[in-house]
C-alpha cells in the first residue's frame, strides 16, 4: 500500500549500500519521487558519484539533498568493525534519524551492521526487549507478514509475544488489514504440540487484547496457503522458512522455463499461456516484497535486499513511508500498553536471544 503524505518528512537513504549502488539507489529514488511528488530524501554517500547520477534523473534530483560520506560499510564487514567507522554512508544515515533530521532510514547494505548500528544509535522502543525483522511474502490468499526473519536466533516467550504485537501493527500499517489474523509457527497445529515456550506464548496471546485475532499454531505449509495474515516465529526458524520459500519459487520458475523450451509443441503452449504466466510473474515479482523492517526500534529502519533492482528499492522506500505516515511506532506503543499479563511475559522464559548480527545468519 502506497503512503499518501499528510505532512512533510524526510527519509535518510544509504546511497552506497547494495550490490549495484549507487546507480540502483538513485534510479529507485527517481521512481519513488514520481510516486510521491512531495517526498524528501537525505541521500548519504560519495557526492562525487551521487551528483552525476542525480543530474540524469530529474525527479530524484528535486527530492534529494546530498550529504557526503567518505566511507562505505561492505557486505563482509563485521558489525563490531562497522561500529568504529563513523564516516560511512550507513552510519551517517542512521545518525540523521537519531538527530531528528530524518524520520526513517532505508538501506540495502550489510544487514548485521544495519541492525547493530540501529540498536545502539536509535535504540529500541521502551518496553521492547529485542527488535525483530519483519517482511512480506506471497500466499494463496494475499500477502502474509512474517517475523522474525533472522534478527534473533534464539527467543524467549516475551520476545515472541512482542513479535506478535508488532506483527499485528505491521499488517495493519503496511497491508491495510483492519483486523489481521495471527499464528505461531510450530511443528503441528494441535495445542499440545511443540516446545513449552511456544505453548506459553500461545496461552498469553489468548489472554491478550488480540485474542480474537489469534488463530493458534500454524505449520510451514500454512505460510503459502495464507492460513493467517501474520506468522510469528524465532529468527532461526523464520530465516530458514524465508530462504526455503525463495528457493522453491526459483525452482518452480526454472522448471517452467525448461518445460516450455523442451519441444515445439511446448513453445506453442507457452504462447497460449503467456498472458496468464505474465500475471503470475507480476504477482510473484520479488521487487513487490522488497523491504524488510526492523520493528521495535525507536525509529523507522527498512532493510532493502542488497541485490534488488530500482523497482525493488522504490518499494522499500514505499514501506518506509508507510511506516512514518501511519505512525507505526505509536501504534506499537499502544499495543504494548494494552497487552495484558505483561508482568507474566517478562517473567516467562529466560532463553538468551542471540542477535543474528553477531552470528552472521541473517542476510536479506
């Protein structure tokens, strides 16, 4: 859902993050500026490379203010090393959010570094133990929100309950669902299945203000089926589920290409089926789902896929705008305030939540 800007605000953009930066970044901003004529961007990066690109894209040039950053955080740089580099495009974009110069940041750079810098500089929302990475995936019934996708390898009950609250707000904000349904990912749908931590999480959600929206446990196949609008899980499981789904989509795409190229008759069949296949390609286009969000931070932080194209980056910018325009963090605060049994949540479980930024697991 594209944001309609009710008041002027600025998004900070990491102009040097991503496999094809800064060209892809500027072209993506040009698309975003066409969609949102009032948009304003603080584009941070090497001005010697950014300015010539902006000269070629009129809309992006009108929407952007360039701030020079001499350094870049590469994809292979460890988060602890990134913390010591103050002149990088990612660091300076995040600093702009912390200083109130920008309402949010969008980066296609190093995932672990982005999360670590954001947690230390922007910090988490009051009442949130750990931020989660939330994203959108296709399903048979429409889009589905998943979290965590890799920010926390291990989680406790409190983390999962907070993920549910944030995921519900995310679905309302980005997907426009008035009352999204939620499920906790498990090895079975029966109440007695799975780890004790998952059963405790389900019990607390049944007692919460979103109890009417809580479906219960869901399994892996329910993600693609669209059984619920929001799937809640730990970062280890969520990251594997995400990558498995992406791999399955690529496999099906490759197999369809092989089938339609296998013979003359199959090529004829392709020509007949081409309109339907084009609709399928548009529906499953990865750029439509680009833009994972680190929810639970005291500011909007959107992580674009490093290998995305200009359309995908523009979509990530759309997501960031949605979060700001619809006061995403204010809604999370309201949800946490309404969460019954918060004391029980804090006391339940004590498993250490290891951030993927330290483990190197999450790459989006």
